[in-house]
C-alpha cells in the first residue's frame, strides 16, 4: 500500500506565500486522492508491491495503464514538490556556481524559470534538472516528469491551478515569484546534485 508522505514542514510554515488552507486542500485532498486511487488501481496486480518509481517506469507510455501512471506520477511529483519547498533557504556556493555557469546568473535563472512555469499551458510542472554537467529547466504537462534516465531532478514547482488558486486566484506569475524568492528549498536541490 502506498501512503501519503508526511509534509517536511508545518502546514502554516509557508505562509504568507502558501496558506495552510491551500495545503489542506492541495496536500490533504488532492495528493491523498492520488495515493488512494493508485492503491485501488494496483490492488491485486503485479504492480502492487513495486516502488512508486517502478510503477511509473512500468506504466509510462502504455495507454492501457494510463490511469495507473497518472496517479503514480502525480504522487511522485507532489512528494518531490513538498520537498522542494522550505522558507528562506540559501543557495550553496557549489550550486550557485552551477546556476551561474548554466544560466549566467541567479537572476537569469529566476527569470527563465518563472517564464517557463508561467507559460506551461494548462496543468503541469516546471523542473530544475541536472543533465550531464549543466542545469536545465524542463516543463512537463499533466502528470509527466522529466526523463529520469538522462536527467536528475533538483527542484520542481507545481503549476496546476489547485497549487495556487485559493491564495492567488488566476495570478500564476505572482505565485511563482513568491515561491522563487521565498520558498525554493536550495538545501534539497543541493542534496539531489550527487
């Protein structure tokens, strides 16, 4: 059985940028629903005792297993998103050097990341990934995630409307600005470098 992972912060810890009310719905209802649906879909199948990553790999690109993939990938993406958030962490010198060599400056990264996330049509995700020796920004639609065989995710931002609508209504760029300036968990990104 898959279970909802604990949040790595208190529900009110991200306020005023993300409210406890948003987390109540986003984490407590949306993420929980993906876990519940996944458990129902894999019950009694050969996927029942696999890890989340194994379920994603086994169902990716298979139309007859799309519902399983969507719920497994959304469970993975949301768990990664919660880890990507933490109030006011500082970027390490190592990661800053990598950001500067890949994007020119931290400000350029913020500009490019915000533009990518804001321009994701409909629902999806914006990822900071390491591919080889460089960092890249990757957008994925719906439940999709970056190619884990060729890139290593460092951070992700959820741009589904349920991630921000209670706090920001239709102002996705304002939500993104708040996340980038105040909530990106650079410690988590650093831990994902190796």
